[in-house]
C-alpha cells in the first residue's frame, strides 16, 4: 500500500489468520515484524532475502510501499492492495512526520499537485495515484482492501480476505 494506508493493521490481520491459530492476544509489534516483515527493512544476502527462522516452511507475506514495477524482481503469488482515501493519507502522513503547522499549506499544495510528499519522493516511492493505478492495472492476483471498509465493515472485509486465501473462519 501507499504509506499510511493501513499496512500495519492488515499485517496484524495476516498474523492472526496465518500465524496465530490459538488466537492469543498479540500486543507485540515484534511478532508482526517477524511473521509479516517489512520488505524495506529486510536484509539481503547474496540476492536472497534474509527472513526470520520462524518463517521456514511457512507462507511468506511481505509489507511494501513499492509500486508494481518496483516489485517485479520479487516472486509474487497473491497481492493485497490497501487503498485509503488520499486526503486521509495526507493527514496521517503529516501527523506521522510531525510537520509544523506553518508548513501545512505548502504541503497541501505539494500533495495536491504531486500526490505525494517531498520526503516520500526522496525515498523513491511512487505517488499515491501511480501506486494505486499501477497495482490495479498489473493483471496480478490482486485483492483490494479499502481502509474505509475495514473501519465500517470489519467482519465483512475479514470474510472477503479469508475467502481470497481459501481460509475457513469459525466464529
């Protein structure tokens, strides 16, 4: 997903669906980082991703903010694309990066024109529209999760996500 679109929330959901069969309470983000690692933080050794040993013989899920084209060098089976209203993304980014209020007008103008923030542009991340459109047009096995739907109808979104992965959930 584009940054601040709900990646962490979906990582917790993936953890519960695939790596937490006893449904134990998890308030430890280290588990999430271990079981659903951030591609931007993974070590690479001899062109191989270095993953935690707990993932041996398990499905691998990676969090990424890369565009479809930036991800082509990685094998991909199923993709979850999280889409959040770009205005909400903008507000969340401003809060996350703790921008001074005096810069908000300048940032609004920049985001409206470029669909990103200067700091994300420096990190070589695609714009919100590039990211979203490239993934939607990618012809991959894509499941779209809308952030607003997670907020408004969580149970239905979990049901759809479970069906996408062929998981039967009992209540």
